[in-house]
């Protein structure tokens, strides 16, 4: 559907405001650039050097253009996890030490610490330009850490609402110890899309609703030459997408299922075809099973984090010119309250053909994703060998695996191991949760429908059960791998988006080779 244009309000003032935000998203480019250390000629007044104690004491460090006796003294005194500053030739030089300790469930290069050290250097110095010399050669992990460490781009503070909601952020140059193995532009593409996902995550629903989200996706499809299919509003009902339609039908703006497709030019991987699916609940009141407004509802603009992650992961892969045919499906809805709201006790007919008794309108993400994964199985121009869905799905995810790891629920041992290994490589960490449909499906027994939409026993592997509900909607003819990734915990920190999931998608699609 080329040339998609939102139909929103008749207010010229509001639509101008929204259009400026959409333009910020469509035109966004990271202020991070990537280089080899040999390219460091003209330096910033603010420098940060990051490495393990062993890396920092290597002979090559003394050849860096800012190195001095003062810097050497700081290196000698520094300890793991610390960042210490000094001055060298009139420049502020911070030295950050990365711990060598990393357990088997962590990323060995510790991009989590690298990102913290970069962020601290930016915050402490209030810098406009920063040169970062990393001694770690893991390019994707470092690029991911750098993009996550940047100050938020989206803001409405200090007049930024009159400047398309875009904050001024510093320019950061990342210098790697040797020659880059990946093109600098490719690393910048990953960083750009991680930061773009953070913009989408942080934006409120009166800017990022289902129509503007669709417009942003359509704008990128046009820019990158991707195919696009938009099923919106009443068309969802008429075509049987009862999960997405039911969740979003009460809202001011209609629900939508938006699919972008990419087919590489020339040589194409004959084996792997990948479909990404994302939960895009632009706001979650809980529906008629309403969340506690004062404490439980604030922050629910974040419930589209899965859609942001897979969209931006898809865009990065397209910009990297991956050789794999792929798609991304955004399941967009505003779980609002009105006279048209879905009720507890309603029975919904999913696109898969299953019927679902609604016993909790606040268990809505699994409904939209159920339609989304079925769509990925049957309605694309290709049959995927791997379907990956991402969602800020359950609070139980934080209990199961914590705030740093996503929960992975997968129908194959190989797929589970692949997701975990991909996370360790790029820094978007994952950990498997139990896969046992024969136990989990008992939680969804209904007396009047094929399933109910919420568990009978909240103490029985809730995170796995939520994933299994989605998996029940895979087409019976689908024989490929399906991986559900619950990112509820790692997607946010201090009420802001982290960009989690974008690098994971890139790593899973490309294998880190681009």
C-alpha cells in the first residue's frame, strides 16, 4: 500500500505536531560513528579509553595519540568497573576498566559494562563530542552498547516539543583497536535502529498511535523498497483477525496488522527465510479488566516495545542487505475502554480458527500475537523456516529470568540454543524457559471455547504458558522453528527504552556477518 497516509483528526495544529514527530522518526540518523584506531587524527577534547586491565596494559595502548605518563598512571591504578579521569595535553581522558569475569549466561565481552562506562563519560562531562577508544574487537556488541548508552533522543523538555521532540545529543566516535571487519556504515545502521526503537518506545500514545506507527513503517518501506501490506480497522474483522480486532476495536484509532517484506536482490540464501512478529499495544489500560490507574497503568505506552524491536531489527537487516528473505509483522492495537470495548466472557474467533473465551481483557498481547504468528505462517509470499516473535508480554518474565535477560520459549532445542547464543554474541541476553505444551495448555481449558486467554493457576509457569498460547495459533501445517522472546524486563530501565531486541534480531538473521 504505497503512499499510506494516516487518517487521524481534523485539527491542523495537532496533525502538524504529529507530522513533525513522524518526520523525526523517518529522518533519524545516529550521531555515533565507527572507526579503526589508526584513523584517529584530530581528537575531541573529551576521550574515554575502555578495556580490561590486560587490554589497557598492552603495548599498543601506549601508541594511542592521547597516551601520556598521566594516562599510564591512571591505567596502573584503575580497577575493574571503575572509571577514572585525568588530563593529557589539555584533553579530558577517562579510563574505564571492564571486568574479565563473565559467567556462562553472560556476554564474554561485557558490553553491559562498556555501555555504562560510555554513558557515564557522556553524563559526567556534559560533552558535545566524545571519542571512545575500545580495546574490545566485538564490533556488533560494542555498537549495541554504544547505542543503548546514548542519551534519549525523544524528549518534550525545554522547548523540544517545538523541535519535533528531538533532543540534542553528543557526537560519539568509536575507535576499535584494529581494522574494522564490518563496514562502518553497517555498524551505524545497527546503532541508528537501536536508537530509533528507543524513540518509538519513549514516545507517548498521543504521538505514536496505531495510525502513526503504521505511517512510520510505511515510510520506511517506501524508502527501502520493501513490500507492505496493511490490514486495518473493519477489514481485520472481515478477514477473521479477531485477536487484533477485538483488542483494538474500542480505541479512537483502529487496530492494524502491518507487514513489511524484503527479498534480496541477486544472490539469496536458499535455505533460511525469516519472519519477525511484534506485539504493538500502543497503550494498555487493561481494557474493562482495568489496571490500577495510579500505579499499574502509568508507563503502559511501553507495551509496543516488541513491535519497535522487530521493526527496527528488520530495517537494520534490510539496510545491511542481508541475503535472507524476511518479513516483519506489527500487531498494532490500543487496548482502550469505550462502549465498543471487548468484555470478559466474550468469545473471540482467531485467524487460526481457534475460539478463545476472554476471561481477562488485560491478557491482550497473546491475542494480537496469535493472529500475528498465524499470519506469518500462512499469509506471506514465502513460508518461513524461522518465526521469531518479540513482546513485552508478562510480568512473570522478570520473575523467571530477571531484568537483564529476555525469556526464550522455543519449539526446538536447536532454535532455543541459537537464540541464547545469539544473545551472548550481541549483548541482548536471553535465557530459556521451560517448553512443555502438554502441561501449559491445561491452564487454558475453557468450558465454552477452545481456550481461555488467561491461566487458571498464576503460580504455574505463567511466562511459558503465555508463550504457549501464542504458539497454539501457529498453522498446523507449519513445520519450522518458532521462537517466542519475552522482553518485558530488559526492554526498559528507569521508565525509558533500552533498545533491547534490535541487535538480537540482527544477530539471528545475519549471524553477525555483514
